[in-house]
């Protein structure tokens, strides 16, 4: 309570000066397209608020080392972006976008996001924050040192996964899921601690995976979301005009960044190929085998899920 009181007092003092300054923690490096998007968002907010809201973006998760939901809830930082499926505290809701093979295209992913958005907003509010916008990563594929043509190729795979869903998928496919922070993935590939990774084309490009792996199979595993939230105390301290300015900026940057994600996927795939990595489509045989696993994992995911989550998938599959 003391911490929250100090936060509110500090906000009041800032507002008396006629403007407000906030820090936005960006999880990834300065060159990542999500970070660049956050910077564009900050610029738009400043423009639309006529300079009364000044947001400084800090790349590389320099402001948060732990749980981003908790950090924003407590007011440790006013705003952050977060990889939704990997965010502790989000429960089943935050796992929706990372369910395997539910979305098969950007259009699918966007439709699923729109249907799921009220559930994301409800979860964010429970953590004393407001969801401002979300943007998909390019679809997750499978990096390895061999061509993945059937389910049997997963046997012996030691795969870095990014959440419970992807871990369950790899284990059920016959491999061994390994949980690792992103910063340890490259060195772990070097040492053989892992020999494969599920992640996007963009992450593979940023990580220069062609130096340690030879194949990328476009299995279109999932289109996981990256979201930006703001602490509710900060949000409520803004004037109505400032709130409108921030929402306008959020709506615009979300649309822009979804388009950029598509372009980023294209550029990343070209970069992987140019650097000698074999980029292949998943074979019909492999897709059929993966779909069977996906159906089983979705059934398990929905078992015990609340009505809101179940209704999301009823609506999505209409």
C-alpha cells in the first residue's frame, strides 16, 4: 500500500507540472521490430497528446528482470511489452495465441486475437493494468540440423521451447523439451545442450541461427502475441484527452505492426536462406501427424477451462 501511495503521490506531482513522463520496458533489443514499434507508439502518443505525455522506451528488458505483469502491477515500471504466452500469471488465457496449429495464417491469427481480446483485457485488469495493443510474431517454425519430414524426425530432438504448450508438443512428438532463457539459447546450441529450437523466423534471424543450425522447417506452429500494457494508476491519472491520444496511438500502431510482422517474416526467411540455411515447407505427411497432436493438446487445454475460454474456440471455429 505504501508503494502504491508513493506512486500516486509522484503521479500527482508530475501532473501538476502539466505533463506526465513514463518509462516503457521493451523486452527485446533495439533492432527488434516489436521494440521499434514501441518507439513509434511513444512518438505517436507524444504527437497526439500535444507533448503532454512523454514515453521513453528502454530496450533489452533493462528495467525488468522478473515477471512483467507483477512489475507493472506494482508500479515498478509504468509500461512494458511482454511475450504473452511466456508471462507468468496469465493462466490459460495468455496461452491461447501459442496453442499449436490453431491459427494457420495471419488472418487466422488476427481473428483469434480479436475474439480473445476481452479475455486478455480481463486478465490484465486483474493485474492492475490496461492492455493497449498486441502484435503477433511471425509464425513459429522448427530449427534443427536435419530435414523434418515426418514425426519420427522429432525423436532425439532436444528442443528449446517457449511455454507449456510448445513443451507439451515437442514431448508428445517424441522429442525432449528444454526450458531456457532466450539469452542462453545460442550458447546452448553451441555446446549441444539443445539441438533444435521452436521460434519465429525473425528470432532465428536476430539470433544468427545459421551459424549453429542448418534447417528451418515452416511448420506454422503458432502466431504468439507480444502485448503492451500500462499500470492502471498511471492510466487513471491521465486526462480524458491524454487517454484518447494513447488509445488512438495504440490502435494505429497495432495495425501498422501487424503489417510489419508479415514483412519481417518475409525478410527473415530471405535472410536465413541467403546465409545458407535450408528453408522448407512442412510436408503433407508431417502436417497430418502434427494436426493429430494439436487436436489432442487442444482437448487437454480446454479440459477444465472456464466458459469464457471455451466460448472463444466455439466462436473461432464457426
